[in-house]
């Protein structure tokens, strides 16, 4: 496991992490704003349940870092892309925020995150992401900043959709590790029983599982339980928390699975009994 001191603020004492992603407004997709129309409210609801980390863009990090007392660690989103719409544009891009690591240091982030995107017949977007990771890795080394890389395999060429094929996910995860990722944020495989293979290919680097689109609570809890049992170090969930009727309760329930080995049935009881 990487020994960067800032990782001690991202990963809990048990080496696990629940990072709540609230960076969706960065990507210019109207549907992504559901549940985060007022970022002050969205961040406050999540922070009441004290997840390990909150993932934000540079412009929204203040809503976390202005809080006093004990608070979640900041994971700073450093790249912006146009690949998440219902209809993909004719030209795809992914670019880093200028001086991203210096910004992360000023904001007292515990980690920065960027994508490696893989779309069918779109090698240029993959190449741009490789350049982003290489640039960030060099800057992170100089600043002692951990780098989280999000290998994201998409299917189809007309609209955004996650491809859960392990034959595609595993090589892309391995590429991210080879490029120097300190933490991996990876999608679940279609067959969760083999998720240990994703963890194994990361070769000791913590693997946090991406949440993706909204799903019923029982599905999310079972998926989380299954990937944790197969060696994942935690989760990075956004829409399944921030678009939930009870984001605070959902955060508490997921924290119980990640850190206390709670079962899906126990998690259902936690979210049902938690105040909003």
C-alpha cells in the first residue's frame, strides 16, 4: 500500500474508505444536478454522517473546507470531460484543471482524482487521459499528493453507458496502476463473483468501487457487501447518496457495510431508521 502521509486522511484506520462523490456539476449535464441544486445543503447532509471523504471540484471544495472541527477528507476532482451525456458530441475531450496539484495543496486536499476513459473507436480520448495522468503523477510526486485514477470503460459510441466486462476493466485498471496510481476507483464487473480479479490486478493498491447510476437501495447494499467481501477497500458513490430521499441515512448505512461488515439487511434497517 502507498505510504504517502495524506492517504492516512483518506483511508480510515482499517484501511477502508467511503468517498461520497459530489462533483457531478463539473460535467455540464443537467440531469447530474439532481440532488445537488444547492451544494451547501448537499454537502451538509452528507457530512452529518461523517463519511471518510467527500469528492468535489475546485470551485465547490470550499463548502467542505470551510467547515470547522472534524470533517471528511477532501478528494479533489481535477479533470473535466464531455462523455457523460445521453448523446455523445462529435468531438470528445478530457482536460485537466490548470495547476491542479497546486490548487489541491491550497485547498488541503487528501487526494486528487482523474479519469482514464476508454470508449469504442475513440483512441484520442484515451490518449488525452493518459497524458493527464502522466502530468498529474509528476506534479503529485513533487507535492506528496496521492493520485486516485478512475479507469472507466464505456460501451457504445452514441451515449454514455458503463461496460462491466472484466476483460476490459481489468487491463484498464492495470494500466492505471502501471502509470502510478496510489488509489484506484473502478466500476463493478457484471459478474461480482470475480471482482477479486480486479483487486488482484491492482497489486496492493486500494481499489474503491464506483457507484454509477441510481439503483434501488437493496441492490446498492448487496453490491457493496459483495465487492467488500471480494477485497475492495471501499466505495466511491455519488448519485445513490445525493439523489436519495435520505442522503444522511444512506451515508450511515453504507459506512456500516464498509467499516463494520454490516449485512444488506442491517443496512436497510439503518437507512429506514435514520433521520433525514
